[in-house]
C-alpha cells in the first residue's frame, strides 16, 4: 500500500535519540528545545537549532565552553543524520541564568569529531 504521509511537524519526537540523551548526560540542561529553521526565498534550505537551557556543567566550564558547544553541535548533527535529516547549519543557543543568550552557528561540513 502506498498511503501518502501527512505533513508532519518536524519536532523530532519520533526520532531515535541516543545522541540527544548523550547531550543531556554530558551537560545536564534543565531543558532542551530542537527545531528546524527554514531559510531561503522558498524555504529550500534547512538549518537545525538546538537550545540548551540552564546547563550546570556549561556554567562551571567557562574556559572550555567553546569545545562543549562544538560538541553539542556535533552530537546534534549525528542525531539528525541518523534520523535522515540533512542540515546545512547547526545553530546552538545557550540560555543561562543571569547571562546574555549566546548563539553559535556551525557549518555541518566543518563539524567533525
């Protein structure tokens, strides 16, 4: 049978989420949000955004934060790939109490181990 799939909201809830669990166990965020971001005149490109809210370990590691953020982006990329998503860029947003919101953008091509 070849039933048409209904247009689904891509919130990632149906997905295999080992890599997301890994982010959680490494950085202990209070919560995480993930979503695609459509870009381009015809919304033809996909960036994917992950928001990390109040992570204990990111606070402690101020000097190591950039490595951690790159690691979050890398794990999120792996998560998307294992679930057949093709991101162009990964956007990581860090929200910490009493800190300005930080936003990082990574080109997927450059995100390697």
